[in-house]
């Protein structure tokens, strides 16, 4: 198994490490920008309207998030493919290939005609391009993390590799910044018609910059030494599963590390953005600005806890972060919801909506619900109005304690308005915006504690000859499936239950699993480096 000394063969110069960190981190920013631009626009409904029109806003949103999840679903395959190449051919050239594939695929999404123009070929093309993005991302993170870790001096790996983690956040921020800039310089109708494509095509510029920087890099010293000594594995994928003790390490990395940190991270980014824009009805551009400012203010947490992991070890911050997430996840979102739309939050508390009836089943994917009760549930779900269900012989809706029974969608809209359910876009007062920012920074803190030390931790866990593969496979299985499907699953839970906070239970239970596995399965050596 890898020891701390395996990872740090030689001390690069200060100039060398600055170039390694800057080129790797900026490449990570650009690659994740490419991947996240889809999710950022999916949260605002543009992707659904362009490529997944369904005549049903809920279905349209779910299909757009399903397209988001497809990219994550193929990340493990990309991890296998590029992990093999990275362990056989080298770290540098492998992630040159991945970033090229990502940039071309992202620009392709921006150039794909809408469904209104070419029919079902449009979503098919977009899904294929998302597959290409997923494959590319499956090779990118492992390459960047291993490359920086293998250049890092002893007791600095946590801090140096934390720039890779911050680069992931940077990709999300850059996607928001480019969207806001493009929206600001063109009329709203132009943005809706074709302007939203510009952020996708802009990926070509980022690709050129990234290739220019990464071509200046040399191969990692660890890989150079392995190649010179003839110590490379003939089949690193096979060896990842057969090397003594490595399967256990991969299981801990998958369920204890990747799954937990990912659901926290995506909840802090995409769930926050979607929650503000859709559930809380905050005006779209303002919601994006607030989220961007809050996330940017929290970037320092990733660097801080990467640095602290060099002092106190990798395991402690992650375990503490998991525990704090279980305690504060729901309170943070309750604070955010009450501050974002006080009127809607007050109406939901004082004038609860209850749907009464028999056979009150609701499927978000059905265009027409089978029962009158299901049709009322569908109407409320599309509007984002929280509700509960009660058994009754007749089908009707009550709002608050007034006793009025509403039986049709038209009457329901009027009753909701009278009860204070203002569903128009809102602009919260300045004090409330400050509270939202506090909540977002708090979520970024939870993410930074658990995510900041991870690149160093995973690099230390695995032997150098199979490190790229052994790191990438569990990481991208965890992030691809536990994290990538989070927006879809949480949105489905919200639509199914009528509770705007119910989707958070998915995050909560995955973190419980991760906490147990990490607390039991992950140990550290005398240097604080992670071993399993």
C-alpha cells in the first residue's frame, strides 16, 4: 500500500509547484464549468424548454435533470478508461485528452438545434454529448488530483491539492458568472431565443487556454520514476481489484468518502440554486447572483480545511463535517426558505393545504393523472405549493382552518391567492438576502470541511502504480451515482410528497452511510495520511 513517502518522491521548486497548481486547478475550473453549465441552465428551465418539452413543467424539469444525471452515470466508465491510460501512459497526457473531449462536447450542446427544429434527434444528441462529458470528467479529476499530489512536498499535499477542490467550486461560479454576463449584455428575448447557447460555445475559448497551460507541464515525478524502473502495472484496472487490501480501500473511498462529500457539495450548489429559483420563487437572475456570491464567499473553506488536514490528519475534518451536516442541514434550508420568500413561508405555516380524497396517488411522469385527487396533487406540484394528503370519501382541498372546500383547479388558484400564496417571482429585502447568504456560506462550510482534504486523502490511499485507476473508479462511482442523481431524486421526492424540504432526506441518509463507513473503515498513519 502507498505510504506518505510514496507520494512525495522529490521536492519540486517553488516555481514548479505554482505552475503545477495553477495549470491543474484552472483546467479543473474549466472542465467543471463545461459540465456544470448544463446544470446551471437546467435549474432555470431553459434546457427543459429547448430539448425536453413535455407539456408538463414538472416532467420537463425532471427530464432535464435526468439528462444532467446521464453525464454522471458515465463518469465511472470514463474513470476506468482514462484511469487505465493514466497509469499506463502517464498523468499529463491523459488529462490533456479528457479536457479536449470535454470542451468539444460542451460546445456541441450549444450548437445542437432544439426539439422544435429537429424533433427527438435533439434530446438524443444532447444525451450523447452528456455521455461524452461524463467520460471526460471521469478521467479529469483523478488525473489532476494525482498529478498535484505527486508533486507536493510532505505535509503540504492537503493544502496544495485543495486548490483542485476549490477548482470544482470555481467551475460552478464561472458557469454562473458567464450566464449572468451574457444575460446582462443582451435583451431578454434574445437570451431566451439563442443567447443561452453562448456559454456553451464559450467552452472553446476555455479549452484553448487550458491546453496552452497544461502543455507546459512535465510528467509527474512519481510516474517518471515508475516508468524508468519498469514498475508500471500491465493491467492497472485488474490490479486495482486484486492488489492486497485494495478492494477494501476502494469500498471505503466509494461509500465513505465520495458518496458523502458529493451529496453535501451538490446540495450546497445545485439544490440551493434550484430551491431559490423554483421552490421559493426568487427572481431568477437575483437567485443566481445570490448563490454565486454565497458560494464565492465560501471558497476559502476548501483551502482552509485542506491546509488543516496537513496538521490534524485527513479523517478528522471529514468525520466532523459529516456530523455537522446531519445536525444543521435542515435548519440551514429552513432559514433560507423563510428568508427567501417570507410570505410564501408564512402562508405554508399558517394556511396549510390539505388534499382530501380516495386513491390520492400521484406520478410526476404521467401527463394526465388517473384520479381527480391525483389531478389536484399535480396542479399543486406544478405550482410548487406544499401540501399534505388526508383520506376522505370525497375529493376536495382545504386551505387553513376556513372550512372552504375547493374541488377544481380554477377555484384552487383563487383560494390560494386569498390565503396569501403569492406565486409570482419575489425580490427579498436586503436583510433577508443577507440571511440567505449566511445560509449559503454555512452550506459551503459543510462542503469545505468534507471536500477540502479529499484529493490528498485519496491519493495517499492507493499504491502509485494503480493510483490513477484506484482513485478514479470509486470516486466517480460515488460522485456519479450518489451525487449526479441527487437533483433528479430530490426533485422527484419534492414533487411526490409536496414537501419542499423532503428532498433533503436523500442527502441526510447518504451522509449517515458515509459517516459510518468512514468512522469504521478509514484510519491514518503516523503522519496523518489516510489508510484504509
